[in-house]
C-alpha cells in the first residue's frame, strides 16, 4: 500500500503561480509512474503531468510550457510547478502513483486549486 499526501493548493489570481507537493510513502524513483491529475466539477479526470520510470516526463499539449513536474528523492516528494494560471485551471489536483506497470493506481486525497475569473 502506498500513501500519497498532497499539499500546496489554494486561491491564486489569474496569471499567478503555485507549487503543489505530494509526499509519498514509497521510494518515488522505484515507482513505475508518479504524477498529477486534476478533476474539475462535472468534468472527467485528466492528466496534468507525470514521470515514467527512467525519468521521462509526460505533459499533455494543453499543459506544456505552463507546468513542470519534479522529484526530490531525499524527501520522497513530487512537485508540480504551475505558472500563468487561468480560471479553467480550477480543479482538485490529485497525486497518482503506480508501483508496477499493471499494478493498482494509488491516489492522494487531492488539493483544491482555485483561480477566480
């Protein structure tokens, strides 16, 4: 069982920046994937950024240039730096991890990010 605990969400004005943190109970460099998703009210959960084993990163086209995912192995923490935030970025941001390719997904409880229009 892997626990993930997010923090760093809040209210930020449009154009501002925010850094989210995800503390993981496992060795993040040993995980198959570790990353961030988001879910806005009435919308499907969507990928924001993730790191795949080996260190390569995945960003959907809609996020490229505005978000950066990084890892701190000493703290077993994954970060999501978000810049140029827009009202449409308002969502609950969830940390996700998978230990093996076909293993279960582990999820944190989420942290709310609100960008008022």
